[in-house]
C-alpha cells in the first residue's frame, strides 16, 4: 500500500525547533518600559585652586635611587688628567746686575751678549734654568710645580747675593703654565676646524697640530691627530683643568 504524505510547511516536520507565534506588543507593554532618569550631578569646582592637579611626591620619582642621579662624565672619570710640564715665573731682584761678572764667577752660567743679552744659569735641584738681565729682572723656567718654581727662584737670588749684589726677592709671579695629556683616541682635525673655525687655526702644511684658542679660560690648546693635547698660556693650574674639561666633550664628538 502507498502512503501519501502532505507537507505542512512547518520546521517541526523536519526535526527543527517548533515555531513561536509572534504578536505585536500592546500599549500597556510599552508603558511598562522604564525611562532613563537624569544623569548624576557632578560637583563643579568652586575656584581654580580646586582644579589643581596633585603633584606626585618624591617616592614617585624615586629620588633616592642612584640610577636617577645623572652626572656628566668628565675626563678625570676616565683617568685622563693633564700634567704640568713647565712653569715660567718672573721675579725682580731690585738691583742692577753686572752680567759679565756673574758669568765669570758663577757656576753653570754662560753669557754671550752677541747672541742674547742675558746670563743663562742652571741648577740641578730643582732642575731649572734662569735668565738674568742687567735690569735685575729674572725669568725662571723648567719647574714642574709652583713650589719648585718659587724654590728655584730663591736659590738663584741667593747665588746673586753671594756674588756681592744686594739682591732681593720681590714681585714673584707665575707667567705661564704648560700642561699636556693624551685622550687615547685619534681626532678628526678637519671636522673640528670646520665647525670651530672661529676659535681654531689649522694649516697642516705649516704645523701638524690644530691651534685652538679658548676664550674662557684664556688658554691655547695644541691638538694633534694622535690624541695628544698641549695646553699653554694658563696662569693657574685650575685654568688648565677647566680648559681640558671644556675641550674633552668636543674632542669626543670628532673621534675617528
């Protein structure tokens, strides 16, 4: 026997979910939906002081942490410090000098008026050289420190006194200090001269070093491509250290 089936068009006939009848909402259902109320009130600041943002305390920045403390590196931190090579000082003996008599009776003294109008005298301790002029002025060179320069000048004055001159020791003054150091890296002198031409002079055909004239402190630096630096023209040891601390960051920027 053949059984005829007739489709009803419902999802339930195929194993799907049963159909749910849909109906339009009534007016009472729409009235039961709650309406949103007014937004919560926010208190407005009464003055500008109320609007100030609190600043974080020291604990926020961790001021006690050593990592936050920044100190720029100096050449002294790298073990680079200029050493004094020569000190030039002058002193007034306050009397006229007979240079020929000094040259004949003093040891380690030479006098050639045709070449130089002064007596050249040397002592071994401290190892220095003195130039004695007939006006009574004396120039002492070769000392490695201010104390050595003063001590050597007093020894020269004592020698002049023993030769019969009424010499005194007045107006002692340091005229020039020469220091040198090595930054231990090669330097691009062409680039340094291109950016600092107003302070420097570089003519490698005449002189292999760059001449840098610093304004403050008033020191002249001779900078060589090998990294050697000579500082001259200072009247105080602090001027040499300050000049080198100022030029060291510039030299690092022109490192080869």
